[in-house]
C-alpha cells in the first residue's frame, strides 16, 4: 500500500474555451472601419498616430459589441 491516499474520482478538466468567432469579426470589422473612416477621412489633416488610435479604438469598441451580439444572437 502507498503512503498517500488518492481520491478515487478523477477531476474533469474543463477545456479552455476561446472567444466566439463573432467577437473577432466585430473587432476586425470595427477596427478596419475605424481606421478607414475615422482615421483616414475625418482625421486626414492630423498626425498619423491618430489614425492608428482610431483603428485601435474601433477594435476596443468591437469587443463589447461582439459580446453583446453573441449574447443576443449567438455565434455565427
């Protein structure tokens, strides 16, 4: 007999779940839209780093929009 007692039940390890595809699509879509529409058209005369900030803002906005879409409509 061994010195250490072992539990007879095997613990189920939950598989790591990734974000739904719809969240990634909203992130990519709003990131591109933010860069092209806000960054290139609205901020055409401003310095170039503001264009990247507009794209990153679109990506950041895409995360909650994508999760709301997932909760409301489900995955694509």
